[in-house]
C-alpha cells in the first residue's frame, strides 16, 4: 500500500463523520454514527448530541451515542455543551480534575464513579443548534 493510499484510508473516518453530520436528520442517528466513526480515530468513553431550543436554555433533544451520564438536577447553563451553544466556540478541558468551571457536573460525575480525563465540546450549528 502506498503512503498516499494509507493516508487516505486513515482519514476515511473523517470523511464519513462529515457525511454523517450532513446526512443525519435525527440526533439519535447522528450520535450513533459519530460514535462509531470517531471511535476509529480516537478513544473516548462518552459521546452525546444535544440540541438546544433556539433562543432558550431548554434542551430540545438529547441522544447518547456512547456511554451515559444522567444530568438530572443540573441547570442547562452549567453543562459543558451549553458553553459551545452559548459562545459558539469549541471547549477543550485538558484535565477535568483541575478545571473549576463546572463544579456541579464535576460533583455528579464523581458521585457516580465516573472518571473524566478530558472534555471536548464542538458547536456544530444550524440555526444555533449544537450537535
């Protein structure tokens, strides 16, 4: 296999992720496709898709692609996903233990025995909808 061919094959999941984003119409389908394709590129424990109702802090849809963490009792504006929706900027937390921006979410994950190393949130928008 040539180097060019090997590189093309390596990045094939990235192309499929891009196609999934544009082709999926249901968040649950998108979450599952993204979890499947992204797991070919990197290791992760959780992947979810949140859609915020435009102009509000209400979560309109929540779908799990991989893993799960019940978010009961945490206000929307205290979720890591809200940061992406509200700021329209990516969020990267390299070390969850030292970050201080999401204390209730941190307490919830610790109480459920969930160890989080790092967090990445990307706002993929269509009329301010975050995927």
